[in-house]
């Protein structure tokens, strides 16, 4: 009997697990498979990524608004926007700049304590930020306003000792020098010197600390510090000054009863308003000083330096400035300040400390009567009056003169002196009118002068009086060439009376009027280096410093020798002073600018 296999029986066939479907089966399912593959390959938005893009857009929008707010001056709103970015978007790629903008806005709002909190996060959180140096400089300014001077200096030294741009480093060094000069205490200086022994200011810091110790009478400490300075920096540019102070320290240690005064014969002290409402005039003054100093140092082997101290335009700080320069800096002489009351106060302090003080700007207050150490450079008023009489009579060929002057004080005497000089030279004074102190209406005086029909009118009034008088001259139809003294060379007077003062004549103020060639050289140097409108304060600063430098060039090596030089140069007999009148430069005003006056040549008979 033949057996039949089981799987050969008729009926449905069971597919084994390892059987593969045939091609006809794949073809049947291919559309479905391709659709699934296509759907799986399509990008599906992820909620996290979409949220990041929206956050970035919001942060960028806030950042743009902060920039607009700072430009438009809405600093409070700028700070609010910065706080939102820092709180809500900590990973924003401009967070360092946001911190800086917030700090700047807060400082502008007068909230330096909050500004510091923002700005110090930049070097801490973003050490590679391109705003790192700017942040520390801003922090330094804030610390100054908060009177935290040692922290301000520390921020500056971080900039100075880091690899940074040369201009930024120079800016930081100059700011640190101002702090050292005006604010830092001896213990602050010592702490900074220990913390930053390799800074570019290490030598200067060490010498300043030694000077402070010497000034306080700590000669042993000064000797030790100077010895270390010369050991570590044998080629220092301060080595000559350090050796001189070291010698004085050694002498003081051997003679405990004596207190030798430290004097650097190549260092001149400058008292001027560096800060405060009058700082503009301090900058004008400094321009002249620097021009004279640069000119001198280029021509001489021994280089002279200047030490500056801030008078702030007030008498108390002027006294403190003189004291600092005389004791701590050991200056050989002083020049400045710029205004009358600080000059009188500084003169009293300088005279008490036996340091010659030269005032090239302030001549009032009889400052030379303070004592034998006080000098000013102005030529005597009689010389100016004689120079004006000669310029008008012999240069302008004027014959008929009038005088309008105060009926009180020194200027009444000068008006009489002018009348006498005109008569001596062969001219005629056709009218003399005077006014009382505080008078503002000059109608009667000017009408009497107008009726006399003079060719020239001499007015030795103060700047404040002239501001009132000059417009009334035109109003009352007085047609005459105006003549004045050196106080007419006033920026304020020319600005307020530009039309009336046109073509007026007056002598060049102060000592520089004696040297015409030097004045012309100065004008050329000023235009090359600074340009722009020239202030009389700059001119006086230049020639005052030039005179002091000449004392050193001619051998003055201590304070007494400088004083003797100035006395011989400035206090001459009356006959010698009068002979200087012909040498004074006469100035005029053309198109609102002070220019040198060129006199007419005498006509042939």
C-alpha cells in the first residue's frame, strides 16, 4: 500500500516562519511602504527648538530697544530692558554688552553703586569679552565718584598690567597718576605696589611712596625704599631724583635734629583748576605750559618735568595744592593758579614755605605784597599807558583825544597819567569824563565826549564796566578810535562786544609783550600743535613758564636762586620800566579776533 505524504494533501498551504514573500507580494505593498518612508523623513518641528528661536528674537528686540533708549536719553528704560535680558535670557550672545550699557546708563543716572555691580560682572563672567578693558575703566570712574579710590586704582592697574591696546593703557596710566597725585593715601600706595610689582608704574609708585615717607619725617623708611628702588630699577628714568632724595635721607638719618627740605631742581609745580567749573581755563593754561616745556627740553640736556596739583578754582584746594607740591614733590618753584582768590591763598602758603610763586595771569589783590617769594609778570600800568599814548599819537597820527574813566581808585590816576602823556607828546585832550562806582548809564558822559568830537577815546575801565560802556558808545553816536589797556584782551569782552570793540587798540598783556619775536614763534607753535582760537590764558601760561625755565637755564638750582632771578628780572627801577613801553606789542581786534597791530608809517613833511 503506497503512503501519501502529509503536505501533499489537498487544501490551504501553511507558510513557514522563514519563508520570504515573493516579488508579487512586495509590489502589492510598495505604495504603502514608500508613503511611510516619506512621512518618516519629513522634518517635524520640535517644541524646544521653536522656543529657542522665539527667545533669541525677543532678546534681540530688547537689545535693539536698549540701544535706542541710550541714544535717546531714556536711561531708566534702558536699565529695565537690560535687567529683563539678563534675567530671562542668560545665554544671550550679547550679554556682556548688555551689562556695559546698563552700567553706563546707571552711572548717567547717578547710581554708581548699582553701575559697579553690573560692570564688574563682565571681567568675572566674560573674561574674553572685547569690552573687558572698557568695563574696568568704567568701574574705575564709578569708584572715584563713590570715593573708593583704592578700588579705582586697582581696576586701572588690572588694565595696565594686562595685554591691551597701547592707547587704552596710556589712558589708564594717566588716570592712575591723577589718583596717586590727588587721592591715594600712603597705605593705599603701598598695597598697590605690593600687589602689582611689575606694573609700568611700579617705579613711579615706589618713588612716590618714598617721597611721602620723607615728607612725614620717616627718613629710615625713605632710605630703605629708595635703596630698593635703585636696586630693582638701576636704569630707571627716576634714578637721578631717587639718588638725590637718597642722599638727603642719609643726611637726615645722621642728623636727627635737622629736617632738610627735599627740592628737585628740575621739577616745577603747577597749580591750576584740573576739575570743577573752571577746568576749561586750566586746560588753556596747561596748553601754554606744555608748549614752553617741550621747547625747553628739546634745547637742553637736563630735562625739566612739571608736577600738577588741582586748585579746583577755590582757595582751600589751592592751599592744599601748594602744600603738596612744596613738601611731597619738592618743586623748585610754582606757577599759577588762574583766578584771583585761589592765587592770593596759594601765595600766602607759598611764601610761608619759601617757594617762589609766579602768577602770569592774576595781577590784582596786590599779591606781591604777600611776601618776597611772590611775583607776577605784568608790566607796570604806567608802561601800558605810555605805550598806548605813543601808539595813538605817533602810530595813528591822532591829535584829539578824550578820556572816559572811573572817578575812583588807581584807574582814575591812570587816566590822569594818560592825559599828561598825550600833552607831553604834543596831542590835545579835548574831553575828560568820569563815572562813579556801580554806574550803569553813561549818557551824560558820552554825550559830552561826542560834542567834543575826539579822534580817539581812552577807557581804562574794568571788563565788567566795559561790557556796559561799549554798546552805549555806538548808541550815543560817539565816533572815535577806542584805546584800552591789556585787560581788553578778554575773551568774554570780545564775545559780548564784538561789534563795538572792532579796531580797538590795547597793549599785549603780561610779560610776553616785551618779546615780539618770542610771541610770533609761540603763535606758530600753537597753531601747529593745537589750532583753533587762542586764549590769553594760554599765552600767559606759555610766557610765565618760559620765564621760570630761563631761570633754570641760567643756573638757578634751588628755591632761593629762582627767587633772586625773578626779583632781578621783574623788579627794576622806574626808569627801566618806562623804557619798556616802546617794546610792548600793540594788539587790535579784526573780525572778532585779536591780531597784532601794524602802525602807520609817518608821513613825509
